């Protein structure tokens, strides 16, 4: 115990008590008696329910704690196995007042339990209660099972019933306790038929025996008692009265009808037998050919007049010991087959298209239980229900008559699931004629008028020369005062002499024939005509294009409006001042509510107004607010070359730029090549408004004449720019050839290759590649010698030209493999005999030419001395070899090879000279 932080002074008449919980000291001061003596501390008392201490898993266990006397003001604490730490409340246990409840006992709940009581002010504790040992068995407590041995759960007064109780899964000797509505039945031994009371028999039931019955087993050995059985509810009622019903209902039956009488007593129908009586009690009806009994029903298959009479029924328990009261009687009257009566609404006369027509069928007597069938033009096939017709009870309604509904109609009635039908009614002829339309027109004035204006409406029945009277309606309400404004005897005109806002609304009219009945002689209501009466309007002027700059040549439209229906208005236009309206000229035109300047000029700049007047010239609107616009000269687009040149080669890039001269407006740009619009794709454009057109990699399709022009949001275009001609040429290609005689090919160990750019005489430097790898030691010369050693003949050779002026480089030549070239010539020469003959012929030609050679033949230009095999192949002359050609040698020191070791070779090559 900790030392208190302050001293407490007491007299001899007081004492202290201390109880220690969880290391926290608590000093409890007990009041002394009036004589100065101390009162005794109470001791808690702990009890267990169920008593005895033996508990099974799943049992509900309640521990109750008390201190005697008044329980108010006490709080209870619960302890298990040791004092000091109170038990908490968990999902399986709960604390309510002085009780601690374990809702479903488990093995973990076994132990020694105590309790203690504490005043709610926390200053006084009772003594601990004596402990109670709780042992929870791993077994489940057996459960009693309650069954019904005889009788039913719903019995009548004086009937008997027997209940039986047994403990589930147990053969041991048990005694049984019986309960009704939770109260133990001590008198059950009087009614029991066995020594252990496992049966509870009620010999003569009365209403006091009704209730919820349960039972449980008890014995002297463990377990001492079972769980209570599930409840069984017993209901005891007074003797019932049978209830008799008739199908079809009503009591009026016709010959041939199928009639069913049903008997019931309420509650559970099981176990009852039904008896039927006609005209008198005592003798039950037998089953005959025309009648049958099935369960609680008595059926007459085809009623006859002999079946008329008063019927009753009674119910009997199958054991024959109990009867219900007789039912109240039902009078059955069987009459001859009736004939249906058909009527038409509206009656007689002519029906117009669109009329609502109702045919009604009746039988007479009670209409309940009848179903009605409708026939047109012939009997036998009933009319179906459609979108334009509906059947409700005894009525067939045509919601909107059409010409196709004309014809002869019948009806008949049936009941009993189609087993009985009445006679057909007499026919009714229906004739539907086209309903004439009332036509409402505007005779004078307009649908939108202004205060003090007049307007006349006229109504007529379309396609009819008959005399009609007319009814007028505004917003669906009939205008009874129309005669005041009408200018004709039959009211076919409705004139408003001086309109005001109260005359606004939706007007309709319809005609009514002077002959009776008016109901069937009414025309269709006219289509509505809406009349709007307003105060004097103010014209509203708008400009197209709106705002911004207007340039010479633009199309400008001024539109004037007064709201509502524009019909019946004439529009006047004013510039710079009111009073004198603008005339129509070559450059301007007036059409309806629009004033159009087809091609704006600088002189059209100014301040414009408009107003509207009725065509009769008696009424004008207010002037509109003014609209000012200025006309400027059309700007010119300028096309410049931003990067690149106008003559380029394939793969090169070029950028064109377009700009509207002398304008600060935001422009979008349209590009054209040879007059055709080019889309400015995001790939090519470098600015938001497309003022640049960039070709990143040109090809010959990009050649052409380029122009551009600017466009504003109002679809106005600037003048087209000056043209720029772009010429894209194909990049020249290098040609790789073999430069040596075809005989030399077979006897030499080297081969000379020559690179030349097609169609170009400019100086080129040449780059050589072997198997795609650049040869660094070639000196950029046009000839290159390869040797058969070191597998050079098996390599692939290419070349390309390079120079300073454009194009900077040529396209790489097609590849050449020396070994494949030699193989090709071997195939050309053919068999060895042919080869020898060709060699001999060539030798003779060469010898002849050397003898006959002129001295000045060596003076030919060096550029004409060399001819490749390709040159020879392309010659058009019949003789592929020049007449003055001779073989000569060239020093190998002039050539450069990829492999430096090849420079020491003694090989030479031949060229044509």
C-alpha cells in the first residue's frame, strides 16, 4: 500500500477498512452506529442456476449474487479461480444487475467462481461470497423430444389427444415433467397412461387445454435432467359450422351449366368427410351420372331444372364420432338458356371516324360470373382486343372509330370456363363515316400582333356544304362572347377589332350541324392557331460576320428581327442617319429580314440601323440599336523560303513559311501544291497556325508550284501568296563495272573495277566498300583492282560518289562479287571447243588491227580510251569493239587496294584503246 499524500484525523468512534485490488489501495470508511459502535460488513451470497454444479457444453448458466436487504445501490463484481481481477463481459457471457450469465457453456468456463458487492459510491465493499465450483462436461446434455401420438394440433371440444415425451438417444429410465405455456402441469398424472408419465392424454378437450406444450426428462443418475423439448402448440376450438359456397356464384343457373358446391369448416381440412343434402336434412345426396363428389366439392356436370332446390352440407371426422354444424342453405335455381341483349352508345344515327363507340351486352339477372364475346359480320369467331378496341366487363369499346369498324355486330355470354354459352343477341348495324375537319385560318392580320392591331379568324368545315354552327375556343375554353365580334350569322368569323394581351392564346373551332342529334353531328376540332399579342416591339439588328475585321470583297449580311413570327413584316434599313431608308443597289440586296452587301467596299463602312413595319404600313416597330463596321483592304499572303533551296535532291529537307502582310489578326493557313490543297499534318507543321510547311525528307512527288493563303475563323480568306516552285531531283546512282577484256578474265589473277556516277560529268570522289566495310586506302579513285588470292574474289564490293556541290553524294552502287562475275562468263562461253574457236578468231582480229593501226591513233583523248564491259554491252553498233581499239598496259602503282599486301603483285589489266 502506498503512503497517502495527506493525513486523516479520526476520533475513537470511527475505524478504517482496506480492500486491495490490482495494487490500488482502497480505504473504506464505515459509519458507526448511533451508539458509537461499528456495524458488521455484509457477505455476498452466490447461487447457481441450474443448481447442482453439473453443466454440459452448450448449457445456459446463470450466477446470481446478493447481500441481503435492499439490493438498490449495489454493484457486483465477478471472479474466477482467483480474487482480485474481476471477470470482463465477453461474447459468450453477459452481466445484468446481480447476474452473470454464460449463454453457451464451454470447457473453458470450468472453475471456481466468487462474487463481491460494492456500493456505487465506491466506498464500501462486501465480503467475498463462498466459492461455487463449476464443472463443464464435454458431453452434450440430452434433449427431450415431444411428439403427437393421437389427434391433431387443432382439435374440437370433447375430442381426445395424446402427447408423448422421450429423451433423445437414451434408453435409461426417465421421469418426465410437463409444461403448458411455461407452467408445470402437476395434474398430468391423472391423465397419464404409463408409470413414468411419458404420455400426456387429454380425454375430453376444452378451450383451457389450448397452449404451448413442452416437456423434459428427470432422473436420479447423471445427467439429472435433459434439455427442454421444442414446443408443440395445441389449439382447442368449439364445434365448427360448415360453410357452403357456389361456383358460379349468384345462384342463377342455366340449363347445361356446370355447377360446383364447395364445403369447408376452416382450419386444417385433413381428416374430414363431407356430406351433401338437398331440400331437407338427414338423407345425404348420392353420387349420380350427372353429379360427382371429390373431396370437399359436389359437382353437377350439366344442370337441369330438376337440380333446382335448397342445398346444405355437413362435415364429419373420419372416425364418425364428430360432426360439424349444418351449413347455411344455398338456393339453386336452374333456368332456360338466356338470350343476350346488345345495345349501342351513341344510339342510332351516323358515327364519324374518331368517335368513341361502346357496345354493351347483358343477360338479365345477376351479371356476376359471365364472360362476354363479341362478333362482327359473322358469328363463330370472337373479336380480339386490339389497340383501337378494348373489352371491359360487359362492354366492347372502340376508342376511335375508323371506316373499317363499319359492319354488323353480335354478342353472347359464357361462363364456367367456356362450358356454357347464352344465345346470340340480335345484330346491331354500325356505320362509320369520315368525320369532317374544321379548318381554322387567319383571314386578316397575323399570328403575332401588337396592342391595338386587329385580326380576323375564320372557321369552315372541310368538304361539306351543309349548314353548320361554329363554336370557338381559346386555350380550351369556349368563347361564349364570340357573337359580339362575329361578322356573320353563323359565327364562322371571329374578329378582334383592337387587340390587347388578354387576347393571346391558342384558338380552335369546330362545327356543329343544325340538325339533331348534335352528338353525332360534330366535326373534328380544328388544328390550333396560336395568337400572341405583344407591346410595340423594338427591332434587333445583327451582323454576319460578327465583330472583327471586314475586308473588301467580303460578303456582309445585316439581319433584322422583332421576335416571334416574322410573317407580315417589311424591313427598312438605314445608314449613318435615321429617316431615309437605304435603296437596293448592284452591290446590295434585300431579302426578307436580311440586307446583304455581296462584295464589301470601303464606302460601305458606317453606322447601320433597321426597323420593321406591317405590310399595310399602319404599324412600325422601334428603331434597332446601331451596328458599326469598318471595311479594310484585303491583306496579301507572302510565301518565303525559310530553310533549304527551291532545287533540292531526294531525302533533303525544306521549310516554307506563309505570312499575311500587314495584319495583326489571328490567321490559320491553307497550303496548295499545283492548285490542290495540301493537308498541314502535325508531322510537317512547326507552328500552331500552320504558317510553316516543312518537308523533312523530300522525294520527286514533292515537286511543284506552292502557294498559300490565310483564313480567319469567319471563313474569310486573304489573297493567295506569290508562287514558289520546288524541284526535287532524284539522287544519282553510282554504277560499278568490270574494266578488262573478257579473255583476260579467264587468264588473269586480278580484276579491275570502275565506279562512275550515272549521267554526271562533274568531278566525283569515290568511296569503296568490301562486304559493307569502308576501304580506307583507296584514295577516293574511280578504279579499284582486286586479286584472286586472299579470297578477294569471294567478297562483295560496292561504291558511291561524293563531292562538295549538291548532290553531296550518290546512291550506293549495286553489289558485285568477282567470283560470280567470272562464273557468269564461263557459262556464256560454253563448251571448250567453242571457247578455242572464239580465242582464235579474236587473236586474228587483234593481229590484223595491230598491223593496220595508224600512227595518230594514240592521240585520242584519255577519256575515250577506256570502255567497260557494260559500255560494250550497251553499244548499239553491230560491232561491239571499236575499230581503232588496241590493248595496252597500265602500271599497277596507280591503283590502291584495301589489302596493302596486294600492291606487290605483278598483275596488269587490259583496257580498250
